C-alpha cells in the first residue's frame, strides 16, 4: 500500500509564498508521474502541476511562472513551491502518484490565501 502525506499548507497573505511537500512510502522514481492537484469549495479538483519519471514538468495556466514542482529522489519527497499567491489559489492541495493504471492520493493540505 502506497502512502502519500502532504505538509506545508496554512494561511498565507496575498503576494506571499509557500512550499508544499509530499512524502511517499515508495521510491519516487518508481511512479510514472506525480502531480499536485487542488480543489476549492464548489469546484472540481484540478491539476496544478505534474512531473514525469523522466523529469518532464507541466503546469496549469494560472500558476505558470509562479509555481515550481520538484522532487528529492533520495528522500522520496515531492515539492510544490508557489509565489505571488492570490486568493484564487485558496484550496485543498492534494499529492497524486500514478503507478501504471493506479492512482494514489494523499489526504490533502489546506492553503488559504487571505489578508
């Protein structure tokens, strides 16, 4: 059973920065890809950023230039750094790992951007 555990959420002022972390119980490079999703109240869950096993990254349009997805392959941790945060970034952020046809999810971490 794969376990994913997010951390790093909290209350941030507009224009501020944060870094989310996702610890995995499996070697991070064993996954086909890993992603960060978010879900705001009343909205569907949306992909924020993803990274393939080979290191190819992609970003949702609204976070391009403000977000960076990275990983520590020694510690098996996935990161999402975001800056210039906006109230629209407020959501629960979820770590996702894809292994073949199986998706694994963390419990999520709340990010609130407010003054």
